[in-house]
């Protein structure tokens, strides 16, 4: 039930007279309240403020703990990212070293294969050059031998011819001499 308007006006006046303090007296003493009630109320209010302050401190501590937990989780997340990065970097480096190993094997194989074929090529070229040089000198030798044989054969036959001619001339001269001697006798 609502209060009448004049009661509200009286309550407002009373509040203005007490300057907002708890009313003690004016009939409240009959209800058992004493003037010390104001001090008790102040102590209760102080205890309430202290409890509120402690509650605020508790909530601040909770907020700080939540902040620290968030920081811890963020640090854990960053550490996980760091370790994942380190893992993938290690895997990348391992892949790089494996690629370098295989590339080294490839280039070594290419080098030794090239050296093998180059050695075969130069050995073939060397042996071919030796063969053709030997063939050239053998051809020269046999051509020289053939020409020398021809020369010596020509010389032999020329010697034989000249010797024959010499002996024929001598024989003919002797024959003529004998014939002349016989014809004069």
C-alpha cells in the first residue's frame, strides 16, 4: 500500500534534518535503539567497505591470475610455435643436407663418368694416332724398301747389263782380234 503524500513529505523533511544520517531518537528509542546505533552502523558500513575492498582485491587477484594464465597460455602458444618452427627448420635443413648429399653424389658420378669416357676417348685417340703413325711409318718404310729394292734391282740389272756389255765388248774385241789375226795369216 502506498503512503500518503503528506507522509512522504514528512519523511523527506526528517531526512533533511538528519543530513542523511541514521535516525536515532524521535521515537526510535522506544523500539530499543540507542544513540550508539549510529556508531555500530558506521562500523558495519566500514566492515562492509572493507569486505567490498577485499572482494575487489579478490576479484583483482582473480583478474590478475586470469591475466597471468592468459600470458602463460600465450607463452605456451608462442613456445609451441617456436618449437614447431624449430622442428620444421630442422626438417628443412635435413632435407637441404639430403639434397646436397644427393647432388654431391650426382656431380661426383657425373665427374667420374665424364672422366671415364674422356679417358676412353683420349686413349682411343692416342691409340688411333699411334696406329696411324705406325701405319704411316710402315707405309714409308715399305715404300722406301720397295723403292730401294727397285733401285737395287735396277742397279743389279744395270751392273749385270754393263758387265754383260763389258764382257760382250771384250769378247767381241777379242773375236775381232782373233779374226783379224786369222785373216792376215
